[in-house]
C-alpha cells in the first residue's frame, strides 16, 4: 500500500514530522497542516492513527532492544527437538542459517506491522438516487435519511471505538444515545459531534457554507479542521452555518433558522422574514415555481414584505392560502408547479 512521503505544506518526511508533532516541537502552522491532511480523506486519518499507535507502542518499549536471533532459535530448538548430538546444534549455528533466520524474523515483524498497524479498513458508501430519498440504518441502530443525490461513508470499524460518518450532500440524523461513544459527522467545512440527538446537516460543494439545524437534543459544532479551536453548542430549534474560513454563525431558537431540513421534517418556521426568502424555501420544499408580482407602482416590492408564521405537514395550497390571507395577496395557479402571488403593497 503506497503512502505519501510528505504532508502537503511541509518539508520533513512524514514519520519525522509526526514524531516532532507528538513531542510538541512543531509550530501552530505545521500543526494546522497535519490537521488539514488528516481530514482530507479517511485513508489519511487511518494512516495517522497507524503511526500514532506505533508511536505509543514505541514509548512503552525498551528504546534500544537487542534482537538475539541465535538465542531465539536455540530456545525453540530446546523446546521442540531432542538434543541427540552437538552436530545438530552446530548445524543451526552455521552463518547462512542464522542469516536466513534473521530474514524470517524481519519478514514476520513487517507482516505483523502491515496487517495490525496499517491494515486498510473497508469503507461502506451509501448514496441516494437523484430522484429519491434514502433511509439507511447504521450498525448502532442510528438512522440516516439522505436527500436526493447525497452520500455518506463510514468504516467497517464503525461503533467499535467511535462513530464517525463522512457526508457529501444533505442528510438528517437520528442518533442512538451512547454516552461512551460520540457520533461525528465530518462534512466539507464542518464537524458536528453528538452523543444522541436528531439534527440535519447540509454540505454541498456549490454552497459557501455548511448548515446545521437541531431538531432535538444538543450538538457541538466546529469548523472541519478545528484550527481555531472554536466550538459552539446548539440545542433544539437552533441552527448554525460554518464557512470555509472557519467562521461559525449561530441562530437562536426564537429567530428564523439559518437552515431548515424541510424535505425531511416538513416543519417550516418563519420569524419576521422577507417574503422573497419565504418563497425560496417553499419552492425548494414543494419543488414548484412561485412568482411575486407587485401591481402598484412606486411601492415596496412584495419580496420585501415581512412574514411570521409556522407550518407543519401543510400542503402547498394551504400554505399559499394562509400567506394570501395574511399579506392580502391574490393567488393564481397556472399549473401544478407554477404559481403567481399578486399584491399591491405590503400591509
């Protein structure tokens, strides 16, 4: 299995760099390079853990062990073969046999190191179709619901020591409580850590930020590489966004959420929100086109009107009727997927 000899952004061989890292000899910039490299792929993280395991083992061993191959072979010989003559013993003491024994020991140690320290994990990829929502149950009975086109990846070691998921797209998580094992979602720009709750995460390449919304319980959110060490906690009803620069913006439970996994919860909450933003969310949820037409000249566009309201499992027609009654709008339905809201001005 081939591995990179250096971590991007650094000049030292990877083994020397990590040794210096664990000794506390690196600068904050070098440490940031290591953290970024670890999170770029599951393989990098696994390689790091392998080196870490080898490093920890080396700290508990004699720093300069002496391998006496001859003594090892003699001990095995005494235990398994009757000493009938010195000739048989002398045969094992021949230089070529000792050299062969050394090769065997080295090969055995290399095999053990390769398959215990650096054994490649098996990854499970789960991908939702472009026109369907997929519900997937994890080994610990936690449930992930993936929106169209979303993808998650996790290791076959999931739930052994930790519960970690990589996400690309939009998903809703219903996590089984386990105080001893945190549940982590690693996305493009963020890392969300919980022990048992329900929450949604949106992480799409074309977006400028990752979005997190909590339905129940409590979660910790930090930027993906944790370079700033900034961590915020969200409880039910709160939401947050994490940008590529590491910035985290939090919205309280009483304000309009920064993100709502409407496609899963069918629960919409607006608090003094512009009608244009309301319409955008309705279009995304119901997969329709909604236009706003302001009929009175020289008045505030309808999109700038403010709206406060909450809906749960309502049909689009019911939502539009309430909007129309609240904001004095006329609703024209041109097709099953095309609606026009018409009004003179904001009330």
